[in-house]
């Protein structure tokens, strides 16, 4: 078990790109990627479990980064999507996106540097989950959990 489970403590009080970049690098360094889980995006573990086990797959990294960024006041999302490849089926992938200094930027376990999402063409985002809403990129529609529940009640 790790002594310090509060990874958000390395973020500055008003995080800027340099602080969030250091945070991203730190998380990518202290965890070991577990490729056995990546084939099934249905198995999720909590950020605390990820830290205690010191390993996870892409969605575990994304959830941990998302939780810590939210705690520090940074607007963030967990993005579910695919990596575009020349193969028949694109592999599923998850990453964290954070709104920093006027741009959405990807914090991915595959890269130590933070990349502006509009500058990286090999990701195919399908949905982004935030604290209060979800965006489906195929339909470009944002909705809240209450919207879904209200729609079901009226049907």
C-alpha cells in the first residue's frame, strides 16, 4: 500500500499547464499499466483501488486523473473512445480530458506529455463523462442524468 494516497496534493492551488503536466507524468510513473484489462471496458476500479494496487488499465488511469483534477478545481472529463488504426477494429481506449488555459487537453496513460485534443488525430472520442453530464460525440448532444430519467418517465 502506498503511504500517500492523495495525488491531488502535487497540483498547485490554481493549476496551470505546467502543474497538470507534472501531475500527469507523476501518475504515469507511479502506476504500472495492466494490459489484461483493456479488452473489456466494463470492469472499472475506483481511483483509491488504482493507487493502492499501483496498477490499472487506461480507464483506471483516466478515472484517477479525473478525480484528482476535479478535487483541485480543474474542469475535467473521462473520455471513452477508440484509437484509430489500420486494423479492422479500432481498440477501445479511455483517457482524461482537462480544460487548461483555454483548451481541452488529453492526459493519457500512453503519453507523458499533455496533448491538445484538437491536435491529436488518432483518437476517436465516442463519449465524455463529466461530473453532471455526458456528451456523445456521434450525436454531438450533451445531456444530464436527470434528462435521461425524465425522458424515461415521460415515455
